[in-house]
């Protein structure tokens, strides 16, 4: 199968994976595996920036690359860190020449047998997400077309990560809204109980409920739940109610 067909197949597979409840780690690992398969490189890794801005290793295809990423994170320097910080690609075709620029990283990368590294930014518009980093031990260098393929895969990974974060925030907001709606339903039920037992109109029943919660410094929805579940003596609420 030609690389074009394999690339299309990769995009189709990833598109099928980007559904609700998807795991961004699985998607990014798949994209990383595809990048190593489609490009003339030996291994790779993905750095992800957390909400605190700190970089972490999200995925890798070998222990060697994982340790090289951890080394860069520790010293806060290296091509992969630079790709994230600048949102631009960092191409190092000869690591021996890069020893003066990144002595610790370059030395260790050479020890691991790598000759070149290609760090591509994970970004979506103005959002910096991390970096896709590809390592090669061969003499062949990535062409301009190769780099376009790599950046396309990095862009898809960025979309997967950002979308996962948006979904997480959306679920949190929806969860809060749903919880508030459920609490409101329970409060309405408690009002009905108090109105029937105290011969009150709904507004007075709500005032009795809210007044008792304030006096006891309790949460309104928790008090309402106790009324509905019959776990509190409602006379305590009704007897302390003072009509306006």
C-alpha cells in the first residue's frame, strides 16, 4: 500500500475514534505509531503541556525516547522543549553538531544511537499543546513532504487533545447544571410536603424551608432532601416559621 493510502487510512481511523468518551491517550498513541510507520524514522514521543504549563511525556514508542523526553523536561532545554515553547518545528539533522547547543540531550541521544531528531509543535490556532518528536538513527533525512505529513499528524493529535479538554470542561459544567436542576426538583417537592403539612402556600413553604436552612447554617438542597425522605421532623421547620 502506498504511503498516501496508508495516510488516508490513518486519518479515517482516527476520525472514527474522535467520538464522545474517546480516550485522547489512545488517539495520540495511534497517531504517534502511524507517524513512525509512515516516515523514515525509528521511534518517537509526544510531550503534552498540562493545565499548569508543565510538560509531561504523554506517549512514546520506545524507552529510549521516553527517557530523552524526560531529560529535556528535567533540564528545560532541548529541541522538543523548544518546539513547544516557540510553536515552531525544530529540525536537527546532525546531533553531533548540536552538542554545543544542547550538550546533555545531544550526548545522550547519540549514546542511544540516534543521528537526527525532528520536533514538531502540537498547536491549535493560538493554543500550544505540546510537541511531536521523531528520532532517526539512519542517514536519511526527512524531506519537506515528510515534514508536512508529520505536522498533519501532529495537528490531528492537537485537535484530539484540545477537544478532549473541551469535552471535559463541558461535562463539568453540564454536571453542575444537572446537579442544580436535580436540587431544584427536590426543593419543589419539599415545598409541597411543607405546604400540605403546614397549610401554607408554596411561597410560605419555601420561606420556611429557606429560613430553617439559614438558622441552622445548612444547605438548602440537603434540607429539602431530608424533608422529602422524611429523615427530619418537619414540625421543627414549621414551628419556627414566622409568617411575613
